[in-house]
């Protein structure tokens, strides 16, 4: 999985890219006129004044979600690994599993998928469990959200307790 893919829209925003395209069209036949100089100055100011944290919305809910699995075999908690949910960056999550008696469960297999049902697309990445942290906690790496909005995260769990699944609905907003 390529975790270093470059997406210029995440850096300067789509409006700036459109403006840059128009400005570059002018530069093909660049004649140093006051109009062309003004266009380049406006672009430079827009880029310099853009918010630097534009790609880091905070979720509208708390940073930890918990609920019972579909068949009731597990209580499942999820949270971002570093306490924030960046947009357009790969990051990690931690999923915690407990059985009905509150005992930690180490899963033999966990898969994560999801997407934005209202937009008709899935996650723009393929997250996977990379480490069992102990006490029923598992690290999932390769999570990436490409925009703010309503997301669903689906987890399928297999352990000696049995197979089950859970879906979390989260809202990411700026």
C-alpha cells in the first residue's frame, strides 16, 4: 500500500488548483503586463493565507466510540491511535474487544471496511490489523479518510468466542 501518495488538492485546496490552472494558462503566453502581475500576486496571497490545518477536522462526536456487536458476542470500542482524525493522511486506530463478561478478547482475525453511503464510495484505503497490543486491544494501520462527512466503519471479528460484526457511524466535520 502506497502511504506517500501525493494529492495536491489536500495541500492547497481545489479552488486554488483551479486558479493555478488558469494562471498557468496565462503564463504559457506570458507577457509582463500589470494584469498578469496582478493575477500572480492574488494567487500568491491566496496560497499564503490558506489555513494550514485545513485537512485536520475534528469529529463531531467524542474520540472514542463503543457499542455491542450485531450478535451481542462482543463489546467493541474504537478510537484513533494518536487522538486525532486527520483528513487525507494515513493514520492508525485501536479496536478493543470484550466478551459478555467484560473479559478482554484477542481476535484471531479482524477486518475493517467502510465508506460514505451518501456518496456511494468506500474507504480510500485498505486498513489492516498490524499488532495485537494485549488486553483485547488491536492496532489497525492504513486508515485514511479523504473528506469530512458521514462515514460508516464496519468491523468483522473472528475469535474463539465466535464470529460477529459491528458498524460504527461517525461524523467528521471541520
